[in-house]
């Protein structure tokens, strides 16, 4: 029985996926797809927020690259004077 167990372990080490490994290999692409969708949704939301604040027409800038959206946001936020907050709770209330 001991030798048989050793054979099974060797097979697993050579590349046979365990149940956990199979589940992980199928879930990883789904998790990545969800992560990318969240990023894209947030970037679209950010674009819809930043365009009116910078005085740009949404219809002219309907197709912006992600890097352009981030650069516009950084430039806009860099131009805002810093606020002297008393604590973190002023920014992130519970």
C-alpha cells in the first residue's frame, strides 16, 4: 500500500492535475475576465466624470484610450489645490 501511494504522488508531481489544481486552472481565466471588466467599467465611469470637468464634449471623446483617460484625470487632479483635512475620516467616512 505504501508503494502504491508513492506512485500516485509521483504521477501528481509529473503533471497530473489534482482536483484543486483543475478548479484553479478553470477559475483563473474567469477571475481575470472579471478583474478586467471591473477595470474597464471604472475607467468608463472615470471618463464620464472627467470629461465634463475638463470642459470636453463627451461625443467628441467617445473613444479614448485607457492611458488618455488616466492622464487627463492626473492633470485635472494635479491642478486642484490640496485640501488640509483634519483626518482620514474627512475623505473616507464610514
